[in-house]
């Protein structure tokens, strides 16, 4: 499963990128707001740092305007994936930009039927939002499972990019189901390394090592 980082914070992306943990990046208007940066400038910086796809989201609501915005974002770098919402206009935009050879990430997906439409419109990625479904007491993992089944039934090449990941369990479940990609905030990716038994075991080893009176360096 590929790891995308869901942030527009350049320093946080750089830290994970240096460890080889970053296969791509996703941003959205709320994350751009949080970063306090100009969208074109920060997207350019991220795209130059990361090898994989960097999603940058359009903010227009009508297809013609979305297409114009998408073309402008796509010009930033070869690894830009234009992010469009799963609306009828977003699907039209997806079709046009995909045919022009631009990667498209169709976002705000909350049903397998929506995912089916995105695949038919040529989406490179479909972004089902797990956490936001959990927020309204619907199991977001059922959606990932349903999309996996539908896409596999018909051999769609669109990659399932599990989004709105909030916990380490979300990551594990996505990997079990076979999501192609998951995008998570840096804090969740870093939390994957933590286990209380690792901490406890290390503490014991350190105490015993001290008792040996030895040094390696
Ligand atoms: C995905 O591309 C979105 O940017 C993101 O995962 C949304 O997550 P949230 O629901 O935690 O805001």
C-alpha cells in the first residue's frame, strides 16, 4: 500500500520523505488554509520535493472553471494530480483532464456508486473519506471494501486512495482490504511506529545493558 501524506506543511513532508515514507501528497483547501501558504507556491515546493503524485484541489464549482483551474494547477509540475469533488461537474472535469493526460483525484467520495462513476470518467484516484463516515456512525471501512469489490469485478485501473484516515487502525484495515493508497496526516503515519511493548522492552534492555557496564562506542 502506498503512503501519501495529507498535509501542506512542507517541513512535515520533508521529514517523512527523508525516511522514504512518502509515495505522494494530498492537500485540500482546508489544509492550504492551515499552512498559511499560497496554493501555487506551496504546491510547487512540495511537487519538487516529492517523487510521487501531489494532489492540488480546484475550488470552482462549474465544469468550465474547474477545467481552467485544473489546467493551471497541472502546469505547476508533471507530478500534479488535480483534485476535483465528486459532483457532476467534477466528473466532467475528470473526463476532460484525464483525456489530456493529467492525473485526476476525485475527492469527497462517500458511496461505491460515486466511485463507479469516477472510474468510468477516467479518474486516476478515487478518494473515499473514512473518518467523515465514522463521524456520522457509518463504518467507513465498508465503503473501502465495496469499492475494492466493484473495481475488481470490472478491472478498473482507478486506484483506491483511502482518505480521511484518523487512526492507526484505519491504516491497518485499509491494508487488509487492499486499498491501493492511504493518505494520512503526519501524526498518524508517525504513530504507526509506536507500540507500548516496544517501549517496555526497550526500557528493560536499557536497564540490563547498564548493569553490564559495557559500551559499544
Ligand atoms: C483527502 O484527500 C483529504 O484531504 C483528507 O483526507 C480529509 O481528511 P479529514 O476528513 O480528516 O479532514
